[in-house]
């Protein structure tokens, strides 16, 4: 989904940018509020840095006009927060850390009785360009319940 989102950004950028006198601010304002499902209502709100980098995206996932998912983009990390049951309270968050080679760690947390609990951590181990190992840890009630090391070859 992230790749599709960024592909859409690139296509929109090249199709609408380049008019005489158009600036990154003009482009950012065109891409800031979007109706992604064609119902005539904005369901994606984005904010950009002065250099045109995407800083934040907010989504209405159920069509009620309210934000249900938030994505914050930083240098070397992204943080997603969501209201998965649409009750107005953020109840899920995921943090991903990156280096020059890609993602190195992902942590998924869920709100349980007003406390955040880690439910899954994924660490990416690299040896060479193609081989990757994923250490997946699953938690319940704050306790490690499962740990797997997965080997994956990426061509």
C-alpha cells in the first residue's frame, strides 16, 4: 500500500507540476486534501515540509468524515496510529525504524484497558544484499509468548 501511495504521489506530481511559475507550495496544496474513493468527500489529509517532503497523512477509513488513521513520517522512522474500532480513541500504533538498507525494526502496540502493550516486534537482520532474517516476537499481557527466526531470500 505504501508503494502504491508513493507511486500515486509521483504520478500526480509529474502530471500537475511544471506549469509556469508553479512551486512546491502550489504542488503541496494540490496534494494535501484528497477524495480517494470518489464519494465527493475528503478522506485523506496530508501535510508537507517546506521542501515538499511528506510529513503526515491522516485517513478517514469508514467514511464518517473523521480521522481514523494517522501516519507520521520522520527521518529514519514512521509511526502509524489508528482507531481500529472507530470509537474516537487511538487503539493501535506501529513504529518502524529504518537505516540506509531498509527497515530494521517494527513494533506493534495495542491499547488494552488504557495501557499500551507491545503485541509484536520484528527485527530485520541482513547478511549480504539478498539474504534477510526476521526475528518475530509475539507478546500477550506483556509477556513473550512466541519467538521465531524466519529466513527469507529476496531476489
